[in-house]
C-alpha cells in the first residue's frame, strides 16, 4: 500500500504553486496498489469535507491526497490477474492491481485532479460516465483528447458538480478494453451530509466475459454468448456477502458495463430506486420494487430499510446469469425416460451418460472439469448445495453487527420453528371431484 505521511509531505511542498492549472511531473502522486480480492474497509476521509464512505464488493476505494484545494488521485491502467472465484484466475486489464479499478470517492463541489498512467501495451483514455464536466475532460480518444500512449501520464481536472453514482471506463479501443475489464465506479457524496443519509452503502459494477473452459483470457470479440456473469469481476461463491445490521438504512449502487440488461432482485424486502447516473430521483417519483432492471451503460441505486433479519438471496433474475460456464448445447431431457435413452445412447456411445431427465439438480455430484474452470453451479449453504454461480450473493441481516463491521457473519441462526419443514407422515393426495378424471373436458 502507500504511505500517507509521504503523501502529505509532497502535498505541502507543491501545494502553493500547483493550485492553478497545469501540474508538474514531479508532483504526480504515488499510485496505490491492491493485491486483495475481498471487500476493503470503508476509507474514511482524513481531510476535506466529511462523508460516510462506501464499501465496494470485492474491491476498494482509491486513496487521495489534498494538494491545495484539489483532491488528487492516481489511476494506473495495467494488465492484472483477477480471481473470479477460488479455482479460476483470468488475465484482464484493469487499474492499480485489480479489475475493476478502485472506486473513486469525492464530495459534491470538490475539485479533483485524476492522473492516469498507461502501462498497457496500447493507448487508452478514461471517460467519466454520467458526470457533468468540461468537454475536454470527457475522455473520448480522438474527439476530446489525444489517446494516452503506453508509458504516458495524462491528468483530468474538473469539479464534481453534482452528487451521485457514476462510472469510469476507456473511450479508446473500447470493445477490447471493456471486454478486458477496464472499468470502475465513481461515488460523489452530497455536500450536505443530511441529504438522504444511510448507514451502509455498497457499490459494484456488473461486467461479463467469455472465457472458454480451460483458458485464461476473455474472448474480446464476443458480443452475445458470454459465460461469466460478474459483479466486480467475481462470480458466486466468490462474491462478498452484504453484511447489514438489523434496522440499518442500506444503499446499494449498481453499475452495468456489460452487454445486456440485468434485473437485480433482493429477497425479503421492498426497496425504492433513489438515484441513477442521471441524478437523484425525487421522493414523489419513487415506488416500491423488489427487482430493478439495470440497463446497459447505466447506474441504478436503491435504498432499503433492512428490517427483516436473515440470509436474503440477492441476484440477477436471468437464471442463466446465476450460472458459470455451461454447455449451451445441452438438450432439455426433462421427462425423457432415462432407461430408454440410455439404451439408445449405449448403442452409439458405450461410455455415454444420460442425465437431466428429472432436471439438472446435481446435489453433491462432482464432474471433472478442465483446469481454471468453475462448476456451472456451486456453493453450499447450511442446508445443502445452493447450485448457483455468476451474479448471486447474500444480504446477511443480523441484530448483533457493529456499526462499521463488514465481516461475513456466517450462516443465519434461524429461530426455532421458522424454517420450512417436511411433514411426516406425508399428507394424503388432495381430494378431487372425480378421482382419476379431469374436472372438465379440454379441447385439443
Ligand atoms: Cu443478468
């Protein structure tokens, strides 16, 4: 990590002369680096206006230094290795050691100076998605600035004119650079700490990859047939849970830089979408939801009162997006007699195995997979296999969490008598009007 004392020393030396306009190369701040894939504790500001910081699922916030009245950040675009979940690592491009890059946090009205150093093998830029900034700071290579060549450092300077949730990504060989994981989130806190305050504030960005089983590199030309559906370039069971204290007001900020929409669903509660990348939604325009669709190239933020303790599934509602790499060519064999099929297949392929005739629940069955490949559905809960992958995690609402404690509290201790249960002996067949006959004739 970095040394904050070194930062302040540098800031004191250059602070007086660099407030206006162009900075000198000597004053480029140190670039912080992250080598962990688990959620880092919230980064409380030690200078500038106060705010309640966010936490990033499987991520972190970028430290900054004050230089006069400018807040200075340093992003380094570079190749990284990202673990999607235990057992699978992917060669991506990202920022400061990880993909996605760190969350950038600031306060409405802040003047920010964001240094971008390019350590990629090709040129890049950074576009600040959703932010109201001067055109020359918009980061569209060729249109608003020259591309940042490998080895070069550019600086973006602008004022954070409005609070809200935004994204950053290249506008330079975009198809490749975004398919390689170059993206991150920007959170601008309201200057008035009393504006819609919450107790816990989570942020993540959704992205998708096509990583063929047994390989380590995404197919950057893929347009539709992705097989890794990620939140902050992690898949279940690798995605951090959202630990929440019972009664907390919770905000979840979700960006979508994938190639399709994701209907995001939280169990056990209703929430209101309170903010998009366009700004805050007036209270009079909010309504209760349990699922919100996050379109491509957009941000949706919801606020929820965590008043229902338990382990609550939180996931994309496209069921293929809660799977890891799978064989799309597998036929639906539900209802096909396994015995007849096995006989027929046996003649053609003596080692063949017919499966799927009663569904695809796999229980504890394990199948061999190529190296660096996750099971299609996986994960285990206190009652057995969860059989999920991709965009799935759990909001864990507990009575006994401390205020800033984001550690995984483990499985929920269900109060006695509150879990769905098997009846013994089994209930009798429900009564019908005429046993064995349909109640009315169907026209075929
Ligand atoms: Cu989805």
